[in-house]
C-alpha cells in the first residue's frame, strides 16, 4: 500500500488570529435592517485556572454607514482563543470594539457561556447610538397570534 503523501505547510498561513476588524460601506444606509451573526464556537481561557471557556454568541447589528466584514470578524474571535478573560469583560470588550469600528445604530451581543463548575452564565451587552430609536413594529392583518 502506498504511503500517503503529506501536504507541506504554506509559508504564510491563509488566515491568522487578528484584532483588526475590516469594514465595508453599508449598501442600504437609508433604512434600518438587522445583521445577525451566530458564533457557536467561541473559545477563550479562564483567567484564574487557564482552562478553556466556551461560549455561543448571538450578535445583532443595525448598521449605520459601515458594516463589519465577516472574515475579519472570524479572525477577531479567533484572537481570544489563548487569552484569559472573565465572561463579562470579553462580552463587553467585543461590543466596545464593534462600536468603535463600525459605529452602528444599534448592537446587541448575547453570550451563552457553557457550564463551568455547575453554573451556566449568560451575559448580554448592547449599545444604542445616541438619539436612534427603532421604527415601531408593524403588525400586518391576520398576523396577530
């Protein structure tokens, strides 16, 4: 049986962890709409034990003039993998970085931190642009329920 050939590692990896978030112009700045990101595999380290902490993030953004580019967001989350930080700090730092980078009308991050020591932690942080209010909800006939 022939020996399997191993592929050589690239000189430069195609991607790497990075705290740099890239942006692009909002294609519809005239209207409010929601961009949702689901991040089911977030990992960082417990700052006290060094053991891994896992979370599932749900992010909702109402963009203003800029949107965050998805690949850079993936690399940004990856950059936390070997960092020790408390759940509350990580959740709020991510919201702060998104606000600083894209200045959204609204952003909400819900972090579901997996069980550790018999306790599951949920942290939700949000930011609303000063003066921004969402449009009132529209209820269509026959849609009440």
